[in-house]
């Protein structure tokens, strides 16, 4: 019977990371996404203010604007949590 050899990993440091797809950088994508979330929050706030001041706006539109803003903020928060978990996991791997 042959002895089992240990697994050898060929680990080399990352020299440069270039995350581009069709000319869009990952950081630009994140920035644009956060700007969209902020815009949805602003629109929801305006809808609530318009409704509360008695302007002619349907309650359904107000609720849809609020829910869109809430959902987008929840998604961004979950993405942030996953990124932090991945970062912490990577830091645990580094000796």
C-alpha cells in the first residue's frame, strides 16, 4: 500500500486584481448601485412628504415607493454583510 501524500497548494501572492467586465470596474458598479439606492430613498421620502401635506398622490404609490426603498436598502445591507463575512474568512486564512 502506498502512503497518502499531503496536499500541496501552489500559493502565490496576488500581484494585481483587475475586476473589469465590459469596461465597468467593480468599485464603479458599487458606487452606482449605492447612488440608485439613495435615489430610491429620496423618492420615497418625497412621496411621504407629498402625501402628508395633502397633495394629490395615491396611497398605493406612496407604499410602493417606500417598499422599493426598503427592499433596496435590505439588499445592500445583506451584500455588505456577505462581503464582510468573506473578508473575515480570508483574514482567518492568512497566517
